[in-house]
């Protein structure tokens, strides 16, 4: 059986990568999502084993010490990790796998699995990103401001990725992702976004 392909989605907080990853799995029958482990508490509506595996700090550290993560990182004070066994089992079954992780995790996985396809999701503008963060209603103004600062820093790394998709229109961005999975990179839209403005270079 031909092994599946690993696709890694990264984006600043609020750019829509989690929603896009879920829609991609729904749209492509052979695609599976690897559920990450985290030490943060579940948000309203999140389910254990569906959105994340919510674990205590000691259990997470034990997984780190025993080499059970492909990558792990601390983000906004909480730890996140990708199970090596879960990803490898899906790939060996011939399933394509999509990971929803930050740029540091993407870099770590690319080093271990050079055949993985990495994709960075950009927002269409800073204003749009700030509006999305505020609309979620999960964070205070201070936290939103912190997330915006982090977002600009994270977006500096977009050049490290194999492909870049702009989430200006959810349906169009999803079609771009489907084209990447099919290997049809010619089917991806031009960026059509002022990257310099996003990164604060203007």
C-alpha cells in the first residue's frame, strides 16, 4: 500500500486554519486529521479526543521524555504536541494526514519528514485578522493585542513553507487547499495580498 502524505497547516491565531483543516477533511475522503495533545483547558463546545486530547502537565511531560511527540511547543502559556504514533499509523494505512500546528512545529516536522507538504495560511489584512480575533469573543482586549503582536511575528516565517494560501474567502481558500492536496499547484490563486503591509514592512 502506498503511504499517505502529511500536510502541515500553519497560520497566525485567527487566520482560520483550524476551520480550514476540518473542512478539508470533510471534503476529501482519504484525508484524516491528527488530534493534538494540549495542557490547556477545553473551551466551550470542545470535546476530548475530537478537538484535542486534554492532558495534565505531568502526562504531557512524560510523553515528551519518552519521545512520543513528533513536535511540541509552548504557545500562550500552554503546551501542544503531535503524537508520532498517531500520525505514522494513519500514513501507513495510506491515509493523507493534515496537522494544524504553529510554524515552529511545522519546521520541526519538516526536518524529520522532508516529504511533508507545509502550507501557511495568511489573512487578507491586519484589520481582517483583528476583527476575526475580536469576533470569537474568547479573549480580552489585552489578549487580542498580544495575539496580534504574535501574529505579525509568526507571519514573518511564511517564506519557509512550500505553499501559501490567503484566507480572504473561506470557500476559495478551501479550493486552494484541495488543489495542493491533489498536487495541482497551478490551481492555486495568486496571493493577491499586500504581504509587506501584513508584516509591517511598509
